């Protein structure tokens, strides 16, 4: 189910607000709960699930592969696990991943080592452009085959291996690739060993941690994940917290909107996901995590934000992996904060839903903000809060939810006359975004 296409028109500055909200549930964890549940034994349950386009794509793909998934009530599901290696694909089956890179990489991880799989895989216009070379190389090491040869983007044909054998993998910044290797390794003969060179989000490991016969994690100078193949997985029973990436946009709006404060309830604060909040705190933002709890091996808390002036953002390389999705909104904060902000190691943003550095530079240029990209570093020459009422901003159809949400926040803060094409892409991750913005006082007009 893909949302109907529409554009948004904005030309009003938002007034001060003092509110309490809940954001959409975590997308990464919602998708993973269905994938892990489907290859586990018995019946798994997932509650407070994000019901966005990306998650619905995951449910649809798994149902096509023979997994029974029942929706008991809104956001609450039972997943009837088939066990490792038991997903089944009819001849000439096509799986559509929609806009979701997470679903694409992780499900291909599962299917690569599942016997008798020969299917066509594709995504939407944006996902079909993304480079899958590293994923293809890794799954080929397990023995899977991808056709046509030397093509690294969707559509592709995936042919699984009948004799998958565990591999050794040195993981970089991509949690999706690491997760794909974990999921492929679970159904392979022998052991798979992952050495984490750079820390990346760890939701997959957290979800599997109660399977000590299948997965062991050693934490030292470098994290080592050992996967013992062909062991049955126990069912999961998971409640999904709010998404810290979705919360970031409301945090940015509050921080920069004078005399405003906001409480965001029940947000996941997994240490691998909160680089955005850490960087803002380092720059002088008064952001508090209160009411902390641990559930399903994941930390969650309420986030409290108050508007104030902050210093320019200086994001060293270490922030990239902990705040990848939040870079577009951090670029907006930097543009509206006086001084030069610096973001190192931004090269990976080229292979997201769009080339996020290039597209954000174009957006900021339209409101008169200078940026400089050299090698792997972006400088943004912030002017402080600007009156954009005489400016026009047009965001084309990029199929990129984070760019669309960032443009919305920029329009609310500056009053720039803004048109955001194909805003429905935001529903891939945050179906409640417009509803919450309305509650905070944002004014916008939908156009077909």
C-alpha cells in the first residue's frame, strides 16, 4: 500500500508552543521485529508497531513468502514463525521493497541462505537507484547469486545457495549490512564471525540476544559477534518505542522557535541512535532524557526540549554513524544558527534516498545560505534566524522523507514560501508527522 501523491504549500511562520507529544514508533525496530519473528520458532508478538509504508512493505513481502501475520488491533501483530530456512517462494515471485533500504538489505540477507529461492526483487524509483554492490558481494560470499552479473541496483534476480557456509566479516558503519550478515549467518553451516570496526546501530543483535545458543557478543576494544548457524531461534515478544529520528525534527523546531518547549514521550534512546541529541547538547542545547527505562534490551525515555540559542555544530566523523538520518535536519539547524558549522565524513549521504548533501545545499541556497563541500566535509555558514517571507523554496520529487521533513521545518521557522512536491514520501517513516505539526500550530495546504 503506497500513499497517494500530494504536494504541500507553506508560507506561515509557526508561533511559540508548549506541548507534550508522542512520535511515530521506531521504523528500524518495527521492520526487524517482523523479519526476526518470521524466522523464529512459534508465535512472536510485536506491539506499538509503526504502521508506515515501509513497514507495510515488510509485512506484504513476508506474507508472499508464506509467513502468517495477523493484526490483532491497530499497531499490534502476531507473527507465526516458520523457523530458519523455511520461507518459501513461488516460481517467478517478485518482491517489492518500496522505499525501504532496511527491508531490502535484511530480507535479502535472510533469503540468500534460504534453500530454493529464485525471485525478482525491486523497489520504488528512489530505492532502485541505490547502490547494492556491498550487499551483493557479501551475500555472494555465503554462496548466493545475483543476476544480471555486474549490476548493482534493483531490479535484480536473487538465487539462494543450497549450501550456505558462514563467513568472517569486518563491519563498517552500515548496520543494515551487518544485520544482513547476521541473518544470513543464522541459517548457514558453521559459524559466522563479525568484527565491528565502527560501532553501528545494534537493534538486530538486541532482538536476538535471548538466543545464546545462536549468537554471542564479546565487548572489548572491538565488538565481536559470533553466530552459530542452524540453531532454532526463540520467539520474540516486543514493544516498540518512539523513533528518535522522527523525534529529531520536532526537537529542531522547538529548539529554534522562540519561547517554545516540548516533551516527547517514550522515545528509544539506544546509545547507537542518539548522536543528534549528543551533538546538540555539546553545542549548548538544554535537552533532558527523563523517565528512563530498559525494555527488550533497549533503552527508552521522555525527551524534554526548550528553545534557546546554541553554538554552531561541529560534527566529527564519530557522529555520522550515530546520527546518519538526522544530518539533513542538522543542516537546517546550522543554517539558522550564527557561525560556521562543520560536518565531517558526509560521503555516505550520497547513497541515501537521494544525494542528501547536494539536495540540502540546493535547499539552503534558495534561502540565501552559503555552504562549501570539499572532499568529505561540508561547511555551512549560518546566519542565525532569518526572515524568509520574501524567499521561495521549491523541493522537487526526490522520494526522500528526511529532505521533505527538513524543508517543512525550515518553512515553519523562516516563513519562506515553500512547495514540497510528493510529500507522501514522509509516510514511509512518519505517518503522524503532519498531524503532530498541526497540533504544534504549523499551517500548511495540501495540493494534489
